[in-house]
């Protein structure tokens, strides 16, 4: 009955939003519905002079999963994935400084600085030892955190993570090195559509008005994202020397058609890790938790169950 009521509310909300709301309000309504389905609530914490926004859900007692998004993304990337875990786990998905609703400090956005901010965040919320999940840049940050603070990590899951020199250079880096614009930064509506097609094999369906609004938001962040990406490259921290210091069981999960970071990165990472597990998802792109959330959740839950205790 509860699920039926939720389904009816979602249907009515979607119809009303489509008929009457502006693109911004429609986008906010979609996020609200997704948060409700995931069992997550919005939260905020102040760390020094930084305001960090995050989602939180699930039982407060028990094991905690912390989810870290990638470049140009936000905590919203985890909504459809997180709904599979909030009944059993305490779930946190944060906006890293510089992204989403969190503050944009004038300081650095390199992965080393963000890993230290992540440590401050986990300490402030008194989360103890956590299961850490990261995608793309967030995976780079999560892996660095697990190397620096091994006693604080129960398990580590890296979804198409950065930080490794892959044997096969990805299409994104080939484009950038040839002088072409970063395909992850949209400068107009057409580039936003191409970005979706670059990141996903099958982009998630979006109402036209929502897609147009998200394109406007992405375009408004162009200069900021260019600066963040510049810092990520100029202050790059390779993971190869860090991975042997990770003691937690580690899941390497990748889409085999990732054009952003090549799947061959796994060949470098697996021999350097103490307890690696590998999942390669066929016909999937750079953000499997968005493109195929249920399948990704099954793989992740199987990993957690396999390493329990």
C-alpha cells in the first residue's frame, strides 16, 4: 500500500510539474521525488569557513556508506543508486566544495585538498569507519583518502575512477591533448547534449525543459569547471604509489565503453591492491550508478556481502 501511495503521488507530481512549473521548479520537483524514493534528506554542516551540503538517510546506527561524486557533478548523481541501500545502511552523499550546493572557496580543488576536506567532513559527522564509494574524480579522491587514512575505511568502491595512467589512453585525453575543448565542460546547449552522449552509452531520459535548464546551469559554470580541471591536471597526484597502502577490500567497477577514463586502468590498479575485486559492465559508460543504477547496486551489494566481517 505504501508503495502504491508513493507511486500515485509521484504520478500526480510529475503531471502537475509538467503542466504548470517552470524548468527550475520542475527540476526541483524531480529531485524531491528522487530523494523521497531514496529515503534521503538534505543536510548541511559547517567545516571552518565552508558550508557543506549533503544527503543523509537510512538507520543512524550501523555501517555507513559515503558516496563521492565526480567532476562537474553533485550529490544528485547518487540518488537512484542510493535508494537500494538506505533500508540497510546509513547513507551519506555529499557535495564536494566547489560543486552542487556546497561553498566554492577561493582555494584549491586538487584531489589532495579534497581528500583532506573529506576527512574533516567524516570526522565532523562522527561517522567512524565507513564504506567509501567514489566515481571518476570522486574515486580518485576516495582512493587517496583510503591510502592516507586506512583505518577509517571498511571498504572502498571505485567506479570508473581517475588517478591512473591507463595503458590505453582514453578518448577524452586524446581530444584534450590534440587541442580540442574538454568534452566534460559545456559551453552551449549543443555541447551539453554531446557531453551527455560522451559520458553515457544510453543517456538517462530527461524532459526537454529539464535538459534545457541543466544545460543552462552547466554553461553558467563553464569558467569555474575550466579552473577546477586546470588544477586537477597541474596538481595531479598519481594513485600508483598510493594503491599499495590501501588495506580495505576494494571494488573496481567500470563501464567497458567509458570514453572519459579507459577501462584498461584496471590492468594497472588490480596488481597494486591488496584485496581487489573487479566488475566490468558491458555496454556501459562513465557513470554506471546513473546509467544502470539497479545493476550497479547489485554488484556493489554483492561486494559488500562478500567481504562482510
